[in-house]
C-alpha cells in the first residue's frame, strides 16, 4: 500500500525503506504492543488501546519530523519513524483487522472504513482514507 500511496512523492530507495518497516512492525505481535496494530490486548479497553495507538502515531510522526535532514529531506532514521506511523494507520484502516488472532479489535464491525474491493478504486479509496485519518488526527 505504501508504494501505491506514495509513489511519485518518494524515491525508490525511500519507498523500499518504508516497505521494510511494514515487515519489521508486523514481526512484533506481542500482547503489550497490539495497539501498534490497531488492536487491543485481552482485558484492555478500546479507549485505552485507542489512546495508546494515537499517542504512538503522534510520537512516530514527531520523531520523523525531528530527524529530517537540514534541508527538510528524509533521513534513514526519519523514514523509520514515519514507516512505523504509517504501519499503524494502515492497520487502523485495514478490513483485515476485523478478525484477529492475538488481540481484540479496537472498533466494532464496519468501523473504521468501508471501501470497494475492486481494481484501482480500492487503492485510491484506501489512500484517501489514510490521508483523511492522518489529517483528522494531526491536521
């Protein structure tokens, strides 16, 4: 999804680094880190997990901004921070998170998004949803 959403805005190498962060984030499925995947651990309230999730995204976006190069360009570190934030927002907007194995969903069925599952309409709608989600939280 990162490639579809950010192609033309970032270099091939920058996109590859963001994609690598998606895999790195998915390796951590520990119960205490479920909020990083828009899920909650057993016994945790949806409100607490949601707060932890958005605090994490804000911290990652802030870290990315703080580690930009002197001319405002991405550094390797700023891309890692951004990739982690993107991963969490992607999970938040993912219909795959309607069913979980290791945790419980933050939100009920049908939330947080609905989109068409065909062709480029899917990617376009998903990209818009991720952008809208970030804008609502940080814009």
